[in-house]
């Protein structure tokens, strides 16, 4: 196997999140009432709140999201392309 001819930049670009529809967590965030959305964003920004806690709360509200998606969304690694 040879990777000659493939630049590192191209390989990195291939690993970047694709443009596309928001992930499930982003969709939930958008669908929430403004006050709940603000609370969710505060929770994402608060390092003392774990992703698991956020995930459990969302599941408790009936949102079918998985923990990995919550973590990726929080880290900005999902399709939402959060700043
Ligand atoms: Zn997302």
C-alpha cells in the first residue's frame, strides 16, 4: 500500500465534517423552546456538566439522541459546524 501522491492536507480535509444537515443533537437544539435552548447551550459551555448528564436530561425529555452524538456536537465535531 502506497500513499504517495496523496497530500497530507487532502487527507486531513477528507477527515473534516461534511457539510450537510445538522446532527440529531443540533436538530433538537433548534427545536427547543428559546429558554430551553439557552439552558442547553449553557450546559454545553459549562465544563462542570458532563455530556452524560446532558444526554440523560435530553433522553428524559424523550429526545432520541445517543451519547456519542451529544459529545461530538458539544465538541463541534459534528455536521453542525459549531464555531
Ligand atoms: Zn451537531
